[in-house]
C-alpha cells in the first residue's frame, strides 16, 4: 500500500468517525427529548417558555413571522428542493442530486412518522394567527428547513460560497424555529426535536454519499470495504 493510499483512507475513516459521532449525539438528544415529551415532563416548561415569548408580540412581529415562517414550510422547502434537484440532474451531478433528494425527502418522511407516532397536540395558549391541523412533535418546519439548509451547506462546503452559505443557513434555521414558537404553534421541544432529527439524518446521508463518491474515485484494487 502506498503512503497516499493510507493517507486518503485515513482521512476518509476520520470523517466517517466524526460523522458517526455527530449522528449518535443528535440521535441521543432526540431520544432524550422524545422520552421526556412522551412522559409529559417538559409540558410545564414548554408552556412557560411560549408565554414568555408571547409577551414580546406586536403587530409588526406578527406580520414578519407570518411571512417568514412560510420560508420553512412544505411549499417553499419542496419547491426549492425540486428546483435544486432538477438542476443537479440536468448537470448530471448525480451525487449532489442524491444528497439533496434523500437528505430533505428522508427528513420529511421520518418527521411524518414521528408525528403520527407521538401524536402530540398543538399548543393552545392564545388565539392562533395561523391554523395547523397536524401533530406538534417534532416540528416539520424545523426539520425541513434544517435538512435543506444543511444539505446546501454541505454541497457548497468545498467552494468559495462556503462561508456565505453558513451565514445564511444558521440564521435561517434559527428564525424558522423561533417563528413557530412565536406564532404559538410549536413548543420549544418540538423545534429542538426537528433540528436534531434533521442533523442526525442528513449527517448519515452526507457520509454515505461521501463514501460512495470516494470509493468511485479509487482504483478497484485500492477500495476500502467498510
């Protein structure tokens, strides 16, 4: 084996190990939050937290968050994902298309399964500005916006747009999550669960795509079986 071969695969294994550690941390946090939500241990805190946010409500903020929250909704995330997916397919960038499609689509599917599993009712602490008919836990807006933003950052990570992607993605994810609480349609634990769900899932997807791409670049006799 050459030194380059060992170095390349050491880097690959290191990245896989770091991704696996991040996945375990996110999955563990989701399990912790989900367990406490299911047992009702977080309800008093969740309600108190929402009421504290509501004390800062105003017509201006109402208008802003009513519009901004839609940027993390099903329509916006779906349209953006399909547009990017179609672009990658057109450019024959199949790994990018795979990462985005499976990353965002998979997060949405897992979130749906979690909602119908936990069947948590929506908060009803004050008159709602928007009507939501699905279950509350986890937040679909938090999971969908998180998955989309993380995928885009991953896709741009090795380009000159990396920092711009981060600067846009982090506030976007945080504000979408906060908008759901400000509007009173999700608890803090719903939003946290949506975030860590998307982190856990997209981390695995990115890792698998990275391994597949790395294996394809190596000669057949130098590929590492993992």
